[in-house]
C-alpha cells in the first residue's frame, strides 16, 4: 500500500520542505535562493538542478516553512515551485 504525503520533515528540530521547480539556470537559482533567504530569516535554500524535478530544498532553523508563500514568491519571480509529494510504502503487519 502506498500513500502520498507532503515532503515536510522534522529532522533534529530543523524543518525541511522539498519543491519541484522549473528553474534550470544556476544564475536564476542563486537569485531566487538569495531572495528567499532575505525574505525569510532562518531559511537555508539549495537547489539540485540536475535532478529531473529541478529540486529546491528549504530548511528552516526557526520553525515551520511557509510553503504557500514560497510558491507565490517563486511564481512572482517568473517560475513555478510546488511541494514535492513523498511516496511512502506501508507494509501491513500481520
């Protein structure tokens, strides 16, 4: 059985959110990352543009991540970002 859940994780009191984007250029990723870091204190932003989903990862050292606002900001900057669903397999216990 599989189900989808938001990719938000709490790891050692650090919140992590993973986004699928259409950002392909390193210069654009750098500019967007800097803008998001300036807009949200405590966010650490990095990209994996070689991944097929052009991943943007955000870690928050100070609580939750405002995913909707992040997506709106990225859209206002001319790109798309969507929270990447995480597939988790559940093995039934007998």
